[in-house]
C-alpha cells in the first residue's frame, strides 16, 4: 500500500516548525464516575505525539470519546480525563482546548488536546465545510487511529482530503504493514480462525477468506452451524439453520481449492449455559438432543493446534469456546498456546480475542495485535477502508 508515512517526513526534517494535526484513537473505557479503567489506547497514541514533538512540530491531537450528540456538549463527553492521563504518561502539561474548529494557538514544541471531535457539527457525516476548516488548522495531517479507519468522517477522511499533507502515523502504519503481511503477502500455509456466536455477523468474512486461506478454523456458534451443515447433531446448541446453504458454500469453495474447514470430531457439552455446569466430552456424532456445545473437544483442539504450529501465517478473530468458563476454555487455551509456540507470523484482533490473549499471557508471542475491532473485521471482509483509501489517493497525487 503506497502511503506517506509521518516517520519519513520527520526523518527528512519536514515536520520542523509545522502545525501537525494528529487524529488518534483515545476512546477509552470509563467507569460511572468518569475514571479511565483501561488506558491502552492512550499509551498507543504516545509514540506519534513524541515523534512530532521531537521533530519540532506544533502538535494538535484529537479523538472521539463515546457517542456524543453533535453540537451539544455534556461533561461526560469531555476528553478532560484523557488529557490528565496523557499528561501523566508524558510528564508534561497537556492543555485541553474546546471550540477549536475556527483556530488553535499552539507553538512548536507544544502540544494541545482538542476536545472530542464528535461534538463538532458535521463530523459524522463528513461535511466539507467542517473538513476544510480543520484542514486549514494544519500543515500536516496524521491519521494514527486504525480503530476508526473504517469510517469516513471529518477527522478520518475529510481533513485528509484538504490538508496540505496527509500521512499515516506509526500506529496506523504498523497496522497496514501487519495486515499486508498477513493477507496480501502471506507465508503459506495461511490459517484463519474465525469464531463468534453467529455466522450471519461474519458471513462476508468467511466468504472472503474462503478465497485466500489454506485452512479456515471456525469456532463458537459459527462452528455449530458448520457442524449442522456437515450433517452432525448439535442438540440445543446456538446455531443458524437458515444459513446452512451459506456454510456449505464456504466449505465447497475451500474444498475446490484443496483447502479445508476442519469440522470438530469431538466437543465439550453441558445441559445448561453456566460456569458451574458439569462438562462432558463427547464424540461429535454423539451429541444428545438436550446438549449444548460450549467448546471443541481435546482431540479436535490437539489436531488444530498441531496444524497451527506448522502454519506460515495465522489470522485470529474470536475464541473457539466459552473461554470465560473454566470448564469450557481448553479449546481456546490450546489454540492460543499453539499460536504462541508457532513460528508463523500471527495477527489477532477483536475484543474477545484480545481478552483471551491477555488471559493466557501470550501478548509477546503474537506477531501483531490489532487495535481496531470493526476496522480489523472489515479488512478481513476484503473491504478497502476509507482512511486507507484517502491516504493512498493523497500519496499518489503527491508523486
């Protein structure tokens, strides 16, 4: 993907004394009192900011937080807690600026945090008037927010159209590089794990990957639908019978390419969906009418783990069982361990996947952990993300 990179501009001295506008993803979780409960996104934004300051730029940073109503400020929508935490992490003052669209005072070597960008009227619908005003604030626009790269909004797309220079920050660049390595130029065999409660929410991903991957491991409720399509009993397990033809089509597409969707040969079942429900391992052919499948069985987990260890590239989105319950976590735990031990380049994304990575302590063994949920899924679907598209357009125009 041909884009301008902020790191290159800084290395060439092109950011010195320039007004740099960074779109970060600072949409952090907060408790009822407004305290930040997890600051990973703030930490992830710091390298781009330090890069700009070290290059001698005047730095403006903004982000959305939550879903505010445009033009209607409420205290709970403020980035004030983010400014406080950012100041602590950077060891310097980070002033918060409200009503900034018509002008911002910031000098080289200084940083200001611009209040929640979604408070600006026209942000969500990418109104040109707003985009042009924001673009006039800066010499260089830096998109470093992969989590919003699938949205064509004022601060993710419009400003990139009209800013003198538009480029990707280090976080966005790393996402692009990892996704390119995993999907556009993968080492074979390419294995993908796609799990979740419903086929319908990930059908387009499954269809897109069926044309690319050598092995498509399905888990959770998705696996139940595929088992049903393969003629296996699933009892009262979560599934979507109306999508059996779609599941069969994915399996047929994979088989036609000499690839496969491995169907579980054993499963872990319970009579109720509860953490303390007695767990029973059964052959996939022996699931009773009142059984609920809550995990893949040990034989299936061992077979899939062995295949993952010999993969060249692994894309992981979703746990394969109810890993939050100890009795039904073995499948996800074994696959996570296999990914950690594999020499394959691995990329993982999605909230539940990140929770599993944290639970099993394998974050250092995963090749790249994506910071965007919806954006990551849209890339897996084969979609061109708006933020990538406009940065490519601007790079092509600058040649």
